[in-house]
C-alpha cells in the first residue's frame, strides 16, 4: 500500500477536529468484480501528527482495483490511519452508492483513551 | 419467507455501525388491497454476524404482494433481522408515502443489552 | 367531532415510535374568518392502542370550517389524541403558513409517566 | 360567486406580464366529498384592467366548500378572470396534490388575438 | 388489462393540457425477474374525452407483476391511452431508477394531426 | 414603541413551545445609515400570557427606520418580549443578510427559573 | 428621486447582457401602509451607457418609505432606468413576497428597436 | 473494447427518445495518471436497434484504467454508440468533476439526416 | 498576462460544445480596492484548437490582484480566449457575489460567422 | 496584520452567542503557491468586548496572498480573535474547497473557563 504520510501537529496542546471528505472513492466488489463507488469521510482529533492530504489521496487510489466488502474496507482504512498518525480520536465513515436498489453506510470509531 | 443470510463480522472486537437503506420497498395495504410504497432503513451494530446484502434484498421482495399494516411490518422486519444476525443494537425505520394526504413513519429499536 | 378510532397495538411489549404527518391541515382564523393552512405532525409511543389512520384524517377534516387560534388548536389535538389512544408519550406540532409576513410553530408534549 | 374586482391598468400602452400564485387553493372532490389541495397560478398581459389582488383571494375562497373536477375548475377560473379583466393573453394552471399516488396539473391558455 | 375509463371533456372547444404524474410505478424486469421502479408522466391535450384518474391508477397496477422492458412499456402505455381517449396530442415518459449504476428515461410522443 | 399585546395562555398548566418567524425584518445600520435585512425568530414557553401576533408585527415595524447594531437589537427584542409576556423560557435569534461579504447571527436566551 | 448614475459602456460595439439582482427591495403598500418586500431584477443590453451599481442601490432606497402598487412600481423602475442609460433592450421584473397567501410577479420589457 | 450489444427496436415506426445516465463514470487523466470522475448521459432516437443496457455498462468499465482527455473521450463514446446502433439522432454529454477548481462539460451531437 | 495554451481539436470536422466552469474566480474592485468573487463560465464550439485547462486556470489567477469592473473583465476574458483558440462560437459569463445587497451577471457572446 | 477592533459588549451581564460567517475567505497553499478558498465561521459568547465586523473583514483580507496550511490557519485565527476580544467561549471553523478531489474542515474551540 501507498504510505500515509504525516506532519507535526502545529497545535498539539489543543484538542481540535480535522475532517477530510473524499467523494471520489472507488473499489471493486469481491463477489461480482464490478466497481463500487462511495464517499469516505475521516474526522479526527490529532495528537502529535496530522495526516498529509496528498498522501491520503494516493492511499485511497490503492483501492481502485482492489476487491473489498464495505464492512472490511472501512475498518481497514481506520486501522491504517490510526497506525499512521496515532490520533486522540477518529471516525471513518463510508457511504456507498446503490447496489440492487439498496445503499449502505458503514461507520467506525476509534478512541485512544479507551484502549 | 426468503432466508436472511449472514457472514462473519470481520471486526467483532469493535463496535461499529452498518446502515442499509432501501428506498424501493413496496407491500400491499390489507384493507384496500392497494400497494404501499416506502423506504426501509436498517441501522445496527453487528456482534458475530453481518447481514448479507443480496439476501436482504430478496427478503424485502417477499413483502411485494403481501398485506401488512405499517406498524406490524416494521416490527416484523426488526424481529426477522434480529433473529438472523443477533446484533448488539438495531433500529428499523419505515417511511411510507402519502395515503389520503398523510404520510407515516414507524421506528423500532432493539438493544441486546436490555433484553 | 368525528371519533378518532384505534386498533390494538400489535407489539405492546416494545417501545416504538409512530409518526403521522398531515401537510394538508386547514382551519379558520377566529378573528378574520379567513382560512389558515399548516402541517400537523403527531409522534407517539403507543401503549395498548394505535391511532387508526383513516379516522385521523376525518378528525382533521372537522377543523376545515372551524375557528381556532394556533395555540388552542394544537393543544386540543393533543388532548383528543391522548384521550383516544392513551399513549406512553406523544408530541403534536403545528407549522402554520405565513400570515402578515410571520409564520408560526406550536409544539406540545405529553408524557404518561409524568402525569 | 364573489366578484373579481379590477383597477385601471396604469400602463395600458405597454405589453407586460403579471403573475399571481396562490399555493393555498382548496376545493372539494365531487366524487368523494374529500378536500383537494393545490396551487393556482394566473399569468396575464393586462389590457385596460388589472385584477385586484384582495378580490382574487376572496374569489378563490368560494371554492373551499364547492365540489369540482380539476379539469372543470381550471377552465372555470380562466373564464371568470377573462370575463372580469379582458386581458390580451392569460394562462391559468392548477397543480394538485397527490391523490391515490398520482398528482395532476391542468393548464389552460387564452389569447384575445385568436378569439 | 384493466380498462382505462374516460369522461366527456368539459371544454372540448379549447386546447388545454392535462398532466398526470405517477411516481409509484413498478413492473418486473423480464430478464432478471426483479422489480423495476419509476415515475410515469402523461401529458395530453384532450379532444372529446378525458382520462379518468382512478381507472388510470388501476391500469398502472396491472404492470406490478408483469415483465416488460422500459422501451416497450412506455410505448405500450401510450398506445393504450391513445386508444382509450383519442387525444389531440400526448407525451408519455418513464423515468426509471438506477439499475447497475445507470438510470434511464424513455419518452414517446403522439400527435393526432400527424397520423 | 408600539405595544406588544398579549392574550391569556389557554393551556397554562402545560409546558409547550411557540415559535414566530419573521423573515421580513429590516432596520438601519447606525454607522452607514443603510438598511439591514434579516430574519427574527422568537421561541418561547408561555406562562400566563401569549404574544399576540398582529401586535408583534407592528412592534417589528418600529425598527424599520431606526438605527441599531445587531447585538443590541436582538437583546432589546428579547427584553421587550420578556417584559410583555413573562414567559417561562425564551430564545430570540436574528440572522442578518451579508454585509461586506460576511453574514451574522445573534442568539439570546432567557430562562425565568435562572433569574 | 436619487439620480441613477451611468458610466461609458467599455464595449459599445458588442451586444452583451448585464443583470443586477436586488433581493432586498422594500416599499410600502399604498392601501394598508404596511411594507412590501421583493426582489427586483434588471437585465439589459447597454448601448452607450452602463448603470452605475452604487447609484442603483441608492435609487432603490427611495422606495423604502414610498407607497406604490406592484404594477406601477415595476413600470416606473423600467422608465427611470431607460431614461438614465438608454439601453438597446431591458427587462425589469419584480417578485413580491406573499400577501394574503398570494405572491405576485410583474415583468416589463423595453426594446429600443421597437419604439 | 467490450462490445456494445443491441436489440431490435420494438417500435421502429415511431420517433421516440431514450436516455441512459451513468453517474459512475471514471477514467484516467493521460497527463497526471490520476483518476477523473464524471457523469455520462446518452440521449438518442433509435432506428432499427436499441442499446442493450448491461453491455453499455461493461463498455463504460473499459475506460476505468484508460487515459483519455475529456474532449476525446466524449467524441469516442458517441462514435462507438453510433457504430453499434445506428440511431436517427444522438447526443452524448460528459460532466466531469472539479480538477484544479474548474469543472468541465463536453457535449457532442449526431444527426443521421445530416450525415 | 499568463498565456492561454491550446491543443489541436481532436474532432475538428464536428461541431460540439465544451464548457469550463470556474467557481473560484476573484479580482479586485478598482473603486474600493476590496476583492470581488464570482463564477466564470466559458462555453464554446472549438474550430482547430481547444483551450488547455491548466493554462486557463493560471490565466484566471492573473486577475487575483488586478482591479477591473465586471463589465470590462468579462469582455476582456472573451477577447483573450477568442484570440487564443479562434472558436466557431463562444459565450463567457460572470456571476458575481453580492456587493451592497445586489449581485450581478455579465454575459458576452462571440460568433465567428458574424464577424 | 490588520488590527481586529472591538466595541463594548452592550449586554455583558448576559451569556449570548454571536456568529460571523465569511464564505469569501481565500489564502495561498504554501506548497503549490496556488490559492485556496473556503468559509470561515466564528461563533462566540462575548465577555466585555465584541468583535467589530468591518475590522474582521480587513483582518481576513490579510490572508489573501499569504501561505498557510488549513490546520495552522484556523488555529491562528482563533488565537488572534481570542487575544483581541477575550470571549467567554469561541469556536472557529474553516471549510475548504475541494483540492485533489478531497475537501477539508478544521474546527477549533476555546473555553475561557478551562484555561
């Protein structure tokens, strides 16, 4: 996978929230081989490190031709981002386009103080 | 009824939320025999099992020519989904199109820790 | 007044919420004799009885040529619905169209456990 | 019927267009006795006379408890307004709320130069 | 098929336009057996006859469990409505929900003066 | 100032909420002499008295040619309304149109139980 | 009245269109003395002169405390603007807020080549 | 490339219009190698053949990892569809997401009667 | 000024339309020195050359700290683009944010066949 | 930097909230030198001083040609505003336009009682 780069949080003494919304996420359904489309939103409170935006974009591109279920994919993105920037708190949510008349949302939360 | 299939939750150690929205739900009014239309939304925190999306679609199709009141129908869907996947928490809501100038919403919640 | 009919709550052991939205409510201003228009929304948790939708519609029709202030009217609807179905909890709100450049909302709550 | 009053067109030498939109129109379905709701829009080019707004409002109120099919009603309003103000050109359209899942629009045009 | 009923055009001497919009149309895909959903809009200038709204609704219900391609279905509805009410002019359009990520519109026109 | 009239609360034994929204508020900027435009919203729980709607409209008209800063104006309206109807609780908010590319909101709360 | 100032059209050899939209227009109803609110839109093709924006704003302010019917007011604004800048073509339209449940639009056109 | 399949037009004696909208189109920028996203809309009047929807979807998938400029891509899709179904008339338009703060639309028309 | 680059039209034998929308345009008011913001839209039919998107973006950036009236600016952009790519037809329009409560649109057209 | 001016809070004995929204914020990306665009929203509870609106506008203008990362910029604005008016509580949020397909939000809070 492309590495998620980080930079030093310029205000580490303060709790504040950063959100990055990517409405151009696409991956491949592992069952049918057909593409899925969706919006991935990351909200987090940085600790020592912030996520670098351009590397985040390249990280998402890795999913373009990769098969993954919605539930696995959103959890995986959370794990990778937590590993990269060690935030105080983070939510990743994925809203996926209609397939067979049903559209789906998966939302995963991480809280450093819990665990 | 069509069986609601499940698959193993890939991240059972974590509480996270899955939502499936079906804006193409239709059933039949038991009084008039005329069709009702609505949107059924399922939100849940999986425990050991996740709901398989394609079987959920076929499950909804069973209501297409079946008579049911809104209040019964939404409770029934909750019961069937809870029986199938044993979630930690689940909400089912149904928003139904205007009939006689009035539109209706029914929302039912299940919490495994309460029961 | 037309009687608000009820039917037995099919799931009385469970707390769940029912909402009926009527965007075609009309009454008459007692001061000017001119019609008022608005949306009446009823949200409630049924106990033993649910409100029957068709009789609710006929109940609203009774206001069509009746004079009533917004504040009185919304409270009156709550009282009538509570008397008819004895819910665990209910909110009635009325959103009324612009009169003299100002539009108004009245919202009343009933909680069986409080009173 | 309430009389539609008029006033002298202040700029009769010029062709210009006046539109009055009434989103609070209501009448009664002659089949079911139940109320219908809709928006009536009148667009016209005045000749010697303009429609007085307050009398137009009272004219619409006459339909409140009167039974009329959509097709008849919109044609009738056009006829009454043409008789009252003799415009150079006029369109009346009625957009009616959903009944039985279907909503309807009726639009009628009058052109003095054709008739 | 259910018969499309008509009533006498109350203003046959005048060209005017009637529109009926049905956002609750559903049929079955002849390939997959799965339901399709869409909105059928009929616009026409009546000649001697108008389409009766309730019978139109029952006519649409006939498609609920019938297999038909979009292109065939919209042409068929036009043919049936033209046969029933012999309009001066008519357009039927069908807007169908997303299937496989693509949504489709079919629009067919009839003009009595051309035929 | 025009007097804000009141009438007896028809349901004083019950806590309920009344909202009046005026999107046609205008005053004058004390610095530039140019008009300001905005929406004033009043939400309150009445005690013994309700605000009479027509007098509220005339009260707002007093600001039409009067200079006042946003911060002062919204606090002043709250004070005047509290003095007139002695509510259990009230919020007044003013949302003002863009001036110099920036638009502003001021929101003030009153709680009888705190004071 | 405040004078409508002009400046030399920088591209007089070319036909092009300029639009100025003022959503903060207010005048006074000559019947009731109550304020009216609306949006005035001016679209024109300049000839030798363009309308100066700041003086247009001050021109509109003159209506703030002046009584005028919608029909007269929009025609008057057209006349004043045509007199000031002698355009090749101009449309003035006024969209006025709901009064008595009805909102109104008046649109007037001027064409130098016709007059 | 995946072949665009066709089926016999069920109503070849009539001119009617078919539209297929694909909001999930993606290709690759030939300069940067980064993905582009957009909506491709095809409107056409069929002659002897209609475009088969599923094969159209697979045709679009061919662009997923292919580099192409917007201008070339939309013209190419028109050429391929015209070759496949020989329509009487066709428009293809592509609306592409923001790149560098600018979003772009390309629209190409084909008319059999002109060529 | 930054040069507007071009590339060879890949389909010069065909008339087709290209649109580039820039919602992030900003310049400086020559009177007040304060920034103006707006959306510049370019629609054109290319002849031998197409406008290169990245150089268009840099061209717009030149206006960031430059004073220009709306009327001059939109005409200037048209002239520069016509000089660069010699289109068959082009429209440039600028929609500018509210200044003093009024927002403005300027739209200029070029047609090679007329000039 | 331009000084942020203040004026005496006219109601210092009361907690109330003031919001200023600037949808015309622009700065420069320190990496690429290209402009960024966004909306800066300030919400605060004043203590002894309120922020003067015109000086706030001039303060924002200082960022027009200055390079700053989103995370730094929003924190810096909070620090400058807190230093200027010593509020009881303040939130600053910046919502920035899409860059590389991703848009970002940064939100920072200050609470005098915590610090």
